[in-house]
C-alpha cells in the first residue's frame, strides 16, 4: 500500500503539469454547471448536491483525519450531513472491530453539526427520520450571526479533532466572515474545506440571478484570509488528483 501511495503522488505531480488535461476538466465543469449535474446524486437517499469526485475526496479526508466533530455551514436537503454522519459511523465501526469491542452507536461521541439560515421543515423532518439522525445536530440561523456562532462554539467544546466544511452563502464577504469564525475551530492536521471556489473560474454571466460571481466568491475570500493566516495552507494535491472539483484552492489544511 505504501508503494501504491507513492505512485499516486507521482501521478498527481504529473497531472498538475498537464495543462491539456486540466483544461479538459475545467471545460467539463463549466459545461455541467447549467445542467445542474451535481444535483443528480444522493447519499443514503438524501440529495447531496456535490460532484462525485468531491464526495470521494471528503471520504478520504475523513478517514485520514478521523474527526470526532464535523462542522458544516449550509444544510440544504441534508445529504452532506448524512454523508458525514455515515462516515463517522464507519470510523466507529472500524475502531470497534480493531479493538475487539462491541459497537454501541448510542455511546459514540462523534457527531456532525450543521448550520443553515433556513432549515426547511420537510428537509428537517427527513434528516431527523434518517437512521443517521442520532449523530446530527442542527442549528438554524445565519452562520455568521454572533449568537449562532456562540452556540456552535459551545457545541464544539471538548472535541479534539474537528473538520470544518463551509458551503452556505457564496459571496466573498460572507465566506470571509465564516473563515474568520470557523477556520480557527479546525484542529491542527485537519482541514477547513471551502466549497464552490469554482465560481472564480466561471464565465462572468454564469450566475445572473446570484449575488456572487468572479471577483466575489469563496475563492477570493480564501485568498484574502490566507494573507494573514499562515496557520493554513492550500492543499493543491487534492484538486490536482480529482481534476473535477468545485473546490480548487478550497482544501485548507491547518499546519499549526
């Protein structure tokens, strides 16, 4: 396995330098935005609204970091919450098997905390009725509201390995504020993943009905945040490996 992983690193390095291949991947992303390609997928029967490649990337990150808390801004239909909760359940199961113990889901401390300004009743019901619901906590309100963040901060106390995912309002100012609040909750060695940085690389008229676009989006917020926060570094190997991802420059690893 070690040799195989070394081969992966070599391939990723080669792919980074392969401009025609990267141009093809970007063309695919641009061509699939308007048809809403990412809306075609479910995780355990809940719409997840992510590209399959990004779902795989998050699986790899969660397995590597082994977080006991995942914080997500933006809930929508709840597919991402269900995905994260199911990954935490798998971590518990594997650790129980390795330790020769019996898995008791009721005693697991691992959880997912989701924040959304508007958790629609039918989505909340579907999430709460899902088998993974016991691992999920939801907070309704703006992720950058001081009172809401105070609840998040309180709920996150005592957790040692925290992974953060930002996927709510995609304007520069909102994501920049989220980064200031939520990125520090990320544990060293873990990641703060900022989704939809792809907006910076899309045509200027791609989102005529939205308040974000090139020059005003999650990627510009990431660039601005990193100017004064050297404790985070962009892990460029992940999007290089995926080729198709909405999070170019969005996989931020906390290194100190």
